């Protein structure tokens, strides 16, 4: 009997480790990237507001991928609510369902809201954060707006905490300003490892520029769509970085795969 | 006096009572009329305004019955089946009874329906309809679908009495609004329509349609003037005499359609009307002695109506998928507002919330004016909904929460704003998935899984441009991968490229052949990954292929 109980308890412990999100108010969703998780004190906080900025113009897709990856970590299989401004879709491309699928999201569990302008996007975000059914909400706004200020970030934080829906505010063509967000990430695309045959897995140069409850840092993070988790890239700085220091002729002769 | 251009001559399109007394007739040339009465005041006929006005009147008539149809372009048709008994007894609440008081207060108002200067008249229903029809009043055809032999004789008598007082009441309400109207009640729409025009005030007892329309002139049949002429030449002056002829004879001479129309007018064939708004599955309404104006009151009443509608729906085991609230203003204007839900519902709080969202988002806000005296809530479309206890299944609760979220957003921003993805059976990248309104889409078990190969880097970009953007590309060989490309005025140095992935357009769908696309996945010196394609196979389809950026990978 005791052994059975013991085995059961062990199983429960294992399940608990496996499902770290299942209990408690301040749940943390580990990202899977050890140094980043250490800085975050175990993982990214659920039921809070996180900001993701594109490091510079042209890196919107990388920031989008990173925001999606964060959302997938916190949503844990629950539905995802993606709010995007029409203009962002024109400028940086629309969210593609096949693209979501390639990154490990289930498009059937994604709701897309097309907002005509920032006001509508924010109102929809307010509605979304009041809905317990959602796992995470991504609010994508384009450019600067007077509405996106400190008091808005406070409101979003409170709303996120009330129903423990995690909000990820993806901002493109914008510069960081004061906000009440739990974390702020500045994301750039990162070249694929040099000698990788299967190149093109999403690798981000992510800088944790703000962390209300811990240290900041900068890491190269790779998203593993199959496990639905981040990981450290095997080849960190190395040869790949040298590629763009070389003269153009060498770069043109770089590795290609046809077919 | 209204004129319109008919066959390049100015002719009288409508004459009022005064003019008719002086011998002016419809269709008379304006020059002839001027010769008779040099001081004639004429206005141009405005068909669109007439149609609009008739639409407003039809909206107003919805307070008597939800089934209102336009009868030609100058009359109205109401299905008042089961309505008349409300008017029979002086003790019962008569719909619209109290509104007469508010209207009477305005009767002294010189602007109401007295002259043609309709533009200055303050209410929606003030253009004088009595001028519009050559015969004067607006024909109002009412029908009740009640077959003979349903009831005993005394019940039938009572029913006829009720119908008479209803007709009287409706006509009085019209005249209070400044309109002249004349009506008739019959068992079929065609008969009612003919009687309203040629024998106003008639109320046909069940089974007597044929007898009632028999003495009417053939003009009462809504047929081509040529056929009417033909009938008259054949010596058939009344509908009765036409009906006495053999069916075969008539069909041979005037066509099958004419015989059908005759049968409908005689009450021998079914004659459904096509109402302006669909017949609701069920509806509840509230009438107020004191018109209500404030938003709070409206919200409260909508909640109460939703609650009583929910009770009715519960007994039927259904829930509403689409609801319409009709607001009848005391001055005759009607506004109809609709909401839809993703799942059948009878939750009053939820319905009230959705109406709140919808009302808050109206571009043209609900104007209560002098107040609303009738508010009606109808379940336009319903679906099965079986009552069950609150589920412990968290998935089920989640689904309900999300459906409610979808409904709220759709009510507020429109249903095309909140979308869900669906895979399509095509390999054209921009058509491979489609985002459909989430309220309508069924979350079927679709084959999303199959598209992804585990362990592989993404083959499709996360962000896809709706319209591929033109790029300038330098390649080593014309059919090789790009070496450099210029897109949005920036040069990108390609460090890696993979491709081509050849995607041919679907020749069976398009008429002219679209060129085949060769897609390349490329990475630039900053690590950004793009999806480019060359439009057309070099040397086979084109010698100067264009390049496009179609998407950007994460």
C-alpha cells in the first residue's frame, strides 16, 4: 500500500514538474532556455503584461515570432487571441495560419481580430482580458500612439491579473517608453548557425531590457517548434557571425541547397 | 400635382382630390392640364422618395403585425392572422391606442400632410400619401389565413366584428398621422389587394373570396394593361365574368400566369406574401403608455424582454442565434437592430450585454426623439439548445467563454472583424488558408496537423503579404537563386538560399495561364529570412522574370 502511495506521489510530483502552470496565483511558465529562465526567476509570469519590441525596422517578423513563442509558452494549449491593427498587416505582412502551424501553434485555437485602429485594438484587448477562456492574448500595434502610455500599461496589467490571462504587447515601429509591463523584450533576427544543414529555424537575438522582478540580459534563443519551447543554440557566436564580415564574393558562394 | 416624363411627354403622375374634382386625370399630358387650369401647381414626381416613404410606413405597420410586405409600389400588405381579436373588445389593450393621444396633439400642426411642401414637415411620415395614388388613399390589404369551417358561426361573426374594428382602427391611426388609407381584409393576398383598391372597407368572411371579388372590374387584377384590354374586348368586364370562363380557354388566350393570378385572387390557390423582414420564430414586445427615452430604461426593458423571450424559448428547447430589437418611435419612425450569436442562447444578461455593445457602436445612434412607445424583441433565427447544469468540463466552459467573447466583439465591431482560420484544399500559398468570421465558422476537426513536418525548419513564413511585393533581384544565373535583392528601397545580401520550390498555378481555375512560381527561402546578412519567388520559369514562360517578396519568416 505504502509503495503504491509512494509511487502515486512520485507520479504526482513528476506531473507537477511537467505542468508547472497548473496551480498558484503567480504562475511562471518556464521558457526552456536556462539562462533566461534564471534571470526571470523560473519563467515568464502568467497573468501579466509583457512587451515585445522589434529591435529595428525590418525585424518585425522576428519580434512576431518571439511574441508568438512567448504566448505559446504561457497558453499551454489554451486558445490564443491575436489582435492586430490592419495597418500592421499591410506594413509587415498578415499573420499566416500556415506560418503559425510551422511554429507549433494550432491555427484552430487562434482567434484573429482585425482592428481598424489602435482604439479598437485596445477595446478588443480589454474584452479579451475579461474572458477566462483564453490562454494568452497578443496585442499587435503599429507605430506610436498617445493612447499607448503608462496608464494603459497599468490598465492592461490589472486586467491581465484579474482573470489571469497573459497579455503580450507586440509593438513594431515604436520605441520603448515608460510602462508597467512585467518584462520588455527587444528582439532582432539572428542568422542561422553556419554549418547547419537544416537552417532557418527561428533564432532570435533577444534582449531582456526590463524585468520588474529580476536581472536583465541578452541571449540568443532558438524556438523549437516541435517541443514548443526555447532552447540554447548549439553554436553560439561562431562561424556564422563571420559570414557577413567577409567580402561579398565569398558570401555569394555561401552554402546553398537546391531542390 | 405630380408630373413625370412618360414617353418623352410630361404627364400627370399623381393628382390630388381637388384636381380630380376639376377634371384632371392621371396620365394626362401636362400641356392639356395647363390648358384646362392655367394656375396649376405642379411638382416633379420623385419615385425614390415615394419608395422610401412607403418603406417607412411599412416599418410603422410592423406594430400591427410582423409580416408586412409591399404591395406593388403603392400599397401595403399585412398578414394579420391571429391579430384581429386584440381589437375587438374595448376592454383589451389595443395596440397603439395610446399613441393616438400624442398624435392628436399634433393635428393642429399645419405642417402635417396638408400641402406638398413635405421637406419642411418635421416627421418621417409626413409627405401626403393621399396625393400619391390616383384614387387617393393608400391601399392597405390585410389578410388573415383562416379557412372556412374552423369555427362555429357565432365565433365567425365575432371574428368578423373584430376584423372590422381592427381595420377601422388602423385607418384611423393612418389619418391621425396625416395619411389617407383605405383597406380591406380577405383570405388571400391577391384578393385583399384587389379589394383594398376597388372595394375598400370590405371584410371577407372565410370562403367568400370568390364572391367578394366577383363584382370588381378586371382592372383590379394586377395584370398587364394589354391583357386587361384583351379581357375588355372579349366582353369580360368583371372578375366574376372572367372566372366563369373555362380555365383552358383563359390559359390559351392569356397564358398560364394569368390563370394562376386569377385563382389566387379568387382564393383558390395559396398566395404567400414575401414580408420585408423574415418571420421571427418568436417575439415579445412591450408597449408603453408613457414613451421611454433614456438609455437606462431601454437597457432595462431589453433585459426584461430577453428574459421573457428566454422563457418561451426554454419551453421549446431552443435558443436564439439571431435577435432583432425593433424600436417604434411615437412619431412613426422604426429602427431595427440585429445581433447574432455564435451558439444558440437564451441568457438574458448575455443578450442585453450584446445589445448594449451593438447600441454603443452604432455609427448612426439610436435616436429616441419623443420616445419609443413600443419595443419588440424577436428571435429571428433559433437553434436547438437543451438545458443542462453548469458543466464541470473546463473545455466546455472555455468554449462558452470564447463564444461569448466572439459575440461581444462581433456585436461591437462587426462580424467580419473577428476571424478564425480554416485550411483550404489548395497549394497556392495565399489561398491555402482562409480566415472566416468566427461566428459562422465551425471548428471542425480539420487537417492542420498534416502540413507540418517535425524537425524541419519552417517552410512557410509567419507573416505573409496579402499582395506580394515587387523586388529587384540579382542572381548569378537567370534561373538560379537570388544573390542580392532590393526590396522597399533596401538592398539585402543573401547569405543562404534554398530552392526552388516550384508551385504551379491552378490552370483549371483560371482562364489565362498564370506563370509558375519558383519559391526560395533566403537569409540575409542580418539573419532576416524572406520568402521570395520568381514569377515564371525562365526561358519557357518568360525571359525577364519578375521577383516578388511574398513573406517574412520569424
